[in-house]
């Protein structure tokens, strides 16, 4: 008798595979959420007839929510551990996302952005804490690879958003389908991770600012968040409004940006080990500034997409390297650097909106190129970036 080999994996093998995949899945899920929101922003903007300044004010809500949520993030991690904090904040994200498509006016949308910023930042802090602990346990650099999974999510989310727009799906239906797709992977991933111990000391450190040598890491985080976060929000708008790309084509610019971030992060750990984090961040940030300038000068959509692809290659190294460097000093240092990073998220979108409103989309992109150049300069001075 011939025995079939098409048998289900033993429970232990399946759970072992899921355990290895759990943290990458959490990074991927966050990327899908970010890309889904950013790629459908033109449709939501048009539905509410928002001008660039008003849109910048709306996006300010995301930064306010992110920065003001640090006491909550510290409390969640301190009292429940990073694993449960990731589950709680992840569920909150999935509840908030569809409501963003239901807001009837810009003040309500700004309020929704506060909730979106708060939930995503809590989730981000929790999964980066899980990643830093995994890196310490592995005894080698893995943070860039984990952030590569975030890029898998943003790339896939951007492509799915392009398809949803081409099919004429309204944002509410699109976001609801994303929630359905992510709910089970989020739950299973958090279930199989080891139960980490709460850290009451971390819970008491509600709001931290970098000091000493960490200041340069904080500055890199701030400028990196200004550039990467604003590019996330404005690439599709730039292609749609300045170069007149259709709503289906405009998300492809963000897909190129995210796809190149993914490619760079897949090799980021090896590049870091060969050249060092300081040189890697400085050179790659200079590349991102050049890429944004290519998009500024682009005569058509394909050239602009090429420029945003170069920018994606450039910004990829920033956050894996600084979170890894800050995480070596523990959760408090990681939170301190993340605080300035989210402060950049707070200030970047509204500044970008006001620049665009006063001087046009190209001037706004030049502002982001300057921010990328500032990251390169700060990286060259950061002694902790090794």
C-alpha cells in the first residue's frame, strides 16, 4: 500500500512555524494599514473637498495622537507586556480604520486621525519592543529584516489599494475588507508569541526625551519621520494633482516607494554589518534626497515614480538602524528616540500642507528633500549609530 504524503503538519511544527512568523506578520499588518490609508487619501480628500492647508491640518491629528499616546503605550507595555500591548492596540487599529471613511467633515476626520495616530503608534512601539528583544536573543542584526516585512505590507497594501480604486470600491468597503483580512493573523500571531513579563518601571516612564549621545539619534528619528511620513501621505497626491495621474495610477508611486524600501531592507542587515550603520544611514539618506529632487523635476508620471523609488531605497535604512541602536540601551532609550520620531510625524504633514498651500506641490517636495539631507548630516555626527 502506498501511503500519501499529503498529511497536515503536526501541531508542534505548525505552531513552531507560526511562532517564527509572528513578529514579521505584525510588522506586515502595520504596513498594510498605513498603505491602505495613504493610498485612498485622495478619494477621502476629494469627498470632503479639502484644500492642501486643511488637509495638512487634518493630518496634524495623526501626529497629535501619536505623540500624546506615549503615556498610554508605556502603560500598556508596563502593565501587560509588549505581546498583549500589541494585541490590544492592533484590535484598536482595526476598529478605527473603517471609521476614517465615514467622517462627514474635516474636524471629524481630524478627530479620527488622532485615534488613528494613537493606535498605530502604540502598536508600533509594542512590535518594535518585541523586535528589539528578538534581536538581542538572536545575537545578530535582524531589525532591518523585520522592517522589511513592514515594507512588504506597504507594497502589497498599495497594490491592493490601486486595484480597489480601479474597481471603484469606496474607501469604506476597501477598509472593511482589510480589517477582515488582518483580524485572524493579528490574533494568532499574538497568541503564539512567548508571554513576556510586564515591566512596571517602563510603565512609570510616561514621556521621555533623548539626552546625551542619544540626541543625534533623536534628531535622525525626527527628520526621518518628517520625510518618510510626509512622503507616505503626499506621493499619491503629488502624482494625482501635479502630474494628473488617475486615481488608479497614483497609488503606484507609493507602491514603487514601498517596494524599493522592501528591497533595501532585505539587504540592510548585511550592508550594516559591512559598512556600519552611520555610513549606511548617511549615504542612503543623501540618495533619498536626490530621489525626491528627481520627482520634483520629473516631466511625467513614470519619471516621478522612478524618483520616488530612489527615495524609498534611501529612507529604508533610517528607522531599523536607529531603533536597533537605541534598543541596545533598553526600552526607555527606545521610547525616548521614538518620542522625537513621532514628534516629526506630528509636525511634518501640517508643515508640508502649508508649504504646498502657499508655494505648490513641488516646493513641498523640496522641503522633504531638505529633511532627507538633514538626516544624512545628523547621521554623520551620531556616535551611537554603530
